[in-house]
C-alpha cells in the first residue's frame, strides 16, 4: 500500500452500537489525526497523536476514543454511536506536528450513518 | 478566536482565471496551506506559503500577506476538473491547522 488507507469505506450503524474505524499509513509519519466533516462544513479535529504512544483531544472529542500502539495504525472507536455522529470521517498523517510545514495527507474517508 | 473568511461559492468559465480570497485571524501564525477537495473525496495539498509574496505552481499560484492576514489562490486556464472546494488553512502558534468550510468553485463551459 502507499499512503493512507481507511476501513470500512462506508457503514450504516444502529444507534448504541460500538464501532471502530481503522486507519493505516505506510509513510512512517509521526503524527496522525482524525477529522469529521459534516455536509457543507469544514473539517473538525476529533483526536490526534503526535507520535506513537501518545494521543490528544481535538475540537470535538466527546463520544470518541483513539489509541496509537504503533506508528502505522490509528483506530477511532465510537463506544456507543448516536445519530449526531453521522458524518464523513477522514484520517490524516504528517511527518511531524511540531513544524510550520506539516502537510497533512488524507485517507479516502469513511462514510458513517447512524440510525 | 480563530476565524477564516472565504466566499462560500464562486462561478467561473472554462479557460478563464479566478482568484479566491481568504482573510484569517489566528492565535499566532506559522504559515498557510491551500487544499483542494472534490465532492465526496479527501482534501489534497495545493500550496504552502510562510513568507509574504507569491508562490507559483503551474496553473495555480498562492499569495500571502502576513501583516494583512490575507491570502489568495489564483487559478489560470480553468478546466472543468477544477470544479471543487478550495480550503484556506492557516497554521496557528501551536502548529495546528485551522480548517474552514472553504470556497466551492463551479466551472461552466
């Protein structure tokens, strides 16, 4: 693989169910990010990880959790999905998070619908 | 607070030139990205400015004035495939990218 992959591509989920969105990158980037994008709106940061073993909260972290056990993988878990979590979820990575030039590369996104 | 101001939508003709303006207010400043996002797809990198002036990259150019909190993206020789949203993304003092809703550009034949 080259770049960032996300799985699944899309998912319809019943409210109250647990769901993990997967994200894997092969660029050996230190920093990874999870965003959500609602229709017609900008990206909102959910959680981020500056390096393997560390995570941080973004702008809209409630209802979501992440882990960063290694450099490549950064899964996002919805413990108990609610309809307001219906959105497109993008995973991104950058070489570092502590530089003025930290271009973020994005995965193709996961379209999640919670009913 | 942190704020980005771009037109919501613009329309231009194939083959023409269009300029998308962006003003921003951030807590500190560490540069500015422009990203392109086609409908239903992920954002992709277009340009990066950290110093004042113009950066040219093929049909696309980006300009920055730090003192005015202003940037623009100039697209020349417009093609139908340029129909997309264009996102002005400043970087704040914590190196966090600040994302707005962007400008939806519609190209007509």
